[in-house]
C-alpha cells in the first residue's frame, strides 16, 4: 500500500475510534472539545460565581456523587467509625408547603420522609461552616472514570451554589469532602426514621451473655492477632502485615520456638523471648486500661476496610476467657489501636534484645 494512502486510512480510523461510546454527534460536531478532553480536563468553571455565600435561608438542595468509600470516626471516640461503602449517593431537600421533604439514597438504600423546616437552616449552616461556597462555579470534566459530583443549592435571595465534576481525580475540587454530606444526611435519617445507614453495615454477632466480671486475674495464655493499615504513614515505622503475639506460661507448642512468648508477622517469627512477670503485668495493665473485659464477647464484622482485623483471646487459670473478634475498620472495639499495641510489645521485646522492626 502506498505510504500516502496508508496515512489517510489511519487518520480515518482514528476519527472513527474517537467517536465510539459518545455517538456520531460528538464525533462530527464537538471534535475540538473531545480533543481538549482527551488531553486533560475540560474546564467550564465560572470564575465570577460568588465564593462567599453567608445566607442560611436555603430553599432547596440536591446532590448526587460517586463515593469511593468513606469511614468517619465518631466525635467522642466512643465507637468505631461510621461506614459508607463505595457507590452512588443522592440527597435532596426542599421546602414544600411549610414542611421540608427529604430524599436520601445511600448507594441503593432509599429513605424518604418529611422533616422540620429548621433542617434546611441546619444544612445551610453546615455548608457555611465547611466553606462549600468556595467551590461555587466549579465545573470540570475529563475522560477518566471514577468520580462524579453534581451539587445545586438555591437560596431565597437568589444566591446559588453549583458544583460539577465528572471523570478522574483531577476534575474534583481540591476542597471536596464526601464525609460532611454522608454524616449530615445519615444523622437526619436516624433522627426522623430511627434508622442509621452506616450502623446497618456492621454485622454484630457479639455474645451478650459473655462474662464481664472475671473471678481470676491469673493469666495462662494471651493470643493477639491483628492486621495493620496498608497506608505507610499510619504505621509509624512498623512494617505492613498481619501480626500475632502469643504468650503462654509453660512455653509455646511450636518446634521452632523454644521461648514462652513470640511475635509473628505474616507467618514468620520476628521476635521470641522468655517473658517476665513484669512483661505479663504490662499486658494485664493494658487490658485493664482499655476496658476490654467489659467488652468480652465482642464479635463484629464491618463492610469496609476488611484488611483491618483483630482477635484478642485471654485464657485465665480458672477456665474463664476474654475474647474479642473484629473485622473491618468500623467494627473495631473502642480503644483498640494496633500501633499502640505494637509499640507496647516492641518496648517489651527490646528489654530482651529483640525487635519487631
């Protein structure tokens, strides 16, 4: 084939392929826009949009967005974080004859109810407190996949907040936060329906009859197994992996361990030593300080962050046992901190010339 014909055919193929997935109109009518989008972000933002809306006279609000999954810690630390899994969320509030109608779609779980008129003011205050109007007029799109935001807020005086993003992360406003909308509408749903979407995402198999007052303080064995956060910055220098500590008074039942205490990481022993009474007391104090005895029988399974897990089993001389099992970030018992525990075990190991690092 002559070189010139080859170039022409390749050019035609490129044009035809560029039109796939968006229809012929875009192939012939908006070719310049498609070229711009293929190179990066198509930006139709309004630089003149008001970035300082202070009104609390909100009349209607709508938001649809794609969330990559989110966990929100409780404010007082009394429980694990609320879980909001990956999916598309949609929230709507508007004034309707003196009442406020609310529609909330949590990734396919739908709620619809009437709320007090004051709830629109509460929402307006939340938007103001989080400076959402600083993103007003944002409108960006690119050809990547994964993110979608469409927010409209209309106020009585004609003021308006409009935010739009579609595509990849580079299209999303830097200041955007999923959590403020998820928690606001989840709390609103709970207040008016008695249900909480995030709570429903934790499977609770805890034993309510498990003993909470132990008759003995003499420990025969301690077994702790847990996973660490995959994010480097959340581990304070400890390697990523699944850790296991086992301490037993008469020695551990493994041919390759000849000590009374050992620590594994991903099935490999990283430290072993004969523990002292002082070491055992430090672990007892930690159990008491965390209030884990009062949580005996804890067995919860969360839907997000399943790589994070923990098991705590303590066996006492009189036959009683303390058992906590959890999987998923939001299912963790109050007080559990894997890095704090690793730091405690590291301090014990160092006294015996061992290290977990």
